[in-house]
């Protein structure tokens, strides 16, 4: 049963990716991206990675996609231009993507992810929280610091543009 | 599954009578009678309206973006209704058992923005587009204070599981409720209600669909059944946030009466049926508060809306998060 659902999500992802590649309408491409991201979250749930699925929905489907839609709307319909995508340089793109794919699959097959953390099923959040604040405290604090810098930077940029 | 089936049936019935209740509330606040003709005291008015709405033509203007236009209402409703799958109903029926239930709920209901944007964009209409733009800006801004106020509760209860949160409030009646047990939660509760109004696009935050400026906002171009789905989602969102509020702050399915020495009122008023009864009556009370606010306060301006969220609610909720952390430390020591 889980296999069937998994294949269902795989098919959804393929459809979404195909639509992103072949549609001419930017906004349709963004919606297809949302489909891909939500289906990925579904696969995470089937693999028992609940928290990852939630974060996927919250950050990507709820955050990034909406930011993209907003950007497209601001640029095209408000100004009266329609945005259409074109496919150019398809040969270069093909070579590049094959190269990236082979190198990535090489890396993933060679590297051993030795440093694994066992997540206990009912309390994934607790386990992740504890490992963030013990084993990975430096990375955690650094990310928090970078986010703070980004926030301050964004506030600064917004202030300058409002003064002009 | 049983909870979800119950919530689906309850939601459909709720919407019909909530619309009636809303019109009656409005009428009494404005010192008039409201619907009186259909049925006793006009109680069947919305049923009649519903029948009329279902027979209307499903109009698709020729210049709309077809597929997104058709699926947008469904996305909005699915996003809101998925949230219901995580809510417990009483001590036995606990809903979906996702360990990060509360987190998932907040994540999923934020997806309805996507449907609203889709509707506004696909309608190919300036009013709809402006409505959906406002709606997205508003929902995204108010997600921060609502998330932080929920987080304040999570800090104190120490769990993301809504059933666990309800169980922690069992036994002492009214005195066991989070709001009474931990008085620091009063301000997060107020922030939760205010941002909840904004999240469900209700007055005083109904800018996305303000009739006087934008005709109907993002659902201007919709008619018949698809328009009905938008209404269903709006009322569904109200109910969802009210149930969430009553679980987090008002004891969920627990009875408000404490056990006193020989008079065990709490045991008398708990059980399968009573659990559902208490949860739903607390939630409907919160829904009534939302209606009451709607007919009492005028609509905010866009800039007032934004400054309320970013300059007042967000800093205050961050401060309350800090205070709740201290409160938790004090409780532990």
C-alpha cells in the first residue's frame, strides 16, 4: 500500500517537473513547483521523516513558492507585461545538467553518511532539538547569526528605498 | 478517520448555521431583527440561500486562466480542511497522531495563501488581484505573531501533540486550563485571537474582500458552487482557529467544573459525549467572539494593518515568548 502511494507521489513529481520544463507561462511553472515540493513532503512522510516533511511544507511550499508568485505578480500583471519563458541554449544546458547529475550521483554513491542520529519515532522533534543544541551547536548558532544579519540587512535596504 | 469524518459533517452543518448566526448577531448589534421569514425565526434562511446558490450557473469568464481558476477554491478548502485532521475530539478520539501535530497544522493552513493567490491571479481582474495581494501580505505577516503565541504555549506544555496538551489540562476543571494555570498566557491568547481574525480574513482585517473597495476581493469572479467553497473555507478557518484556541488555552475537551470533595462535578461532566460537547461549545463561543468583533469594529487601513502586525503584535509576542520561558524555568525549579 505504501509503495502504491509512493509511486503516486513519484508520478506527481514527474508531472510537476515536466510542466515546469515545458510550460511557457511563468506562473504555471511556479504552481507546478509547488506541486513538486508538496509531493516531496509526501514522500518524506512515507519515509517516516515527519519533521522534515513539515519543514518542507512550511519553508518551501509556504514560503519560497509564495515569494516567487509574489515576485512574478509584481513584475508582470501590475506593469501590464506578460512574462513568458523561452528555451535557449538547450545543448549547453543539456551538457551541464548531465555533468551535474553524474557528479552528484558519484558523490552520493561514494560518500558515507557515517554521522547519523537515530530518531526515536514518537519524539523526533525532541531528538533533533537536543542534537542541535549539543553536537551541532556551532553550526546552529552560525546559521542563527547569518539569519540575523540577513534580517538586519533587509531592514536597512528597505529603509534606504523609502527615503528616496 | 472518525474524527475527520465527524469534522467534515460538522463543518458543513456549522457553516449553514454560522451564516445564520452571523446575520442574527449583526442584526441584534444593529438593533434590527435579521432574517425572520423562512422557517421559525428565519432559521432556514441560509438553507434556502444554499439551495439558490447551488442552482446558479458556474460562470467562467472567457479571459480567465482556466485550470488555476477551477482548482483554486479546491486548494483553499483542502488546505483548511487538512488542518482539521490533526485536532482531537475527546479523550478517546485523538485525530492524526503526527508527533509534530501543531507545527504541521500551522504549516498546512499557511498553504491556503497559495490557493488565494491562484484565484486572484487566474481571475484576470484588477480587483481580484489586489484582493489576493492584500490577503497574502496579511496572512504572511500575521502568521508570525500567531506562530509565536502558539510557541509560548508549547514552551509551557512542552509538547507539540494537541491530545497531549489536552490531557495536561485534565482533572482540575477550570483551574486546570492553561489560561488559568499559567496566567502569563493571557497576552498570547489575545494575540492569538487578533491574529486569528487576520488569518481568516475577518473584519477588522477583511481588506482582501472589502466590498466597498474591491467588490469581493479574490473571489469577485467566482459564482455558484465555487464561490460557496470559498465561503466554506472562510468559515472553516474560523472554526479551525477557534478549536485550536480552545485546545491550547481553554482546556480542550475538559469539563470546566472541578472535582470538589464529595461533589465530583468533573467526573459527572466528562466522557465521550461530554468531551465533544465541551470542545465544540468552547469553540463556538470563540466563533461568536469573532462575529461580535466583526460587527463592532471598523476595517483597518492597509498600513495600519501592517504596522499592527510588525510594530506591535510581533515584538510583544517575542517578549511573551521570553517571559513564558522564564515562567517555565520558575515552574521547574
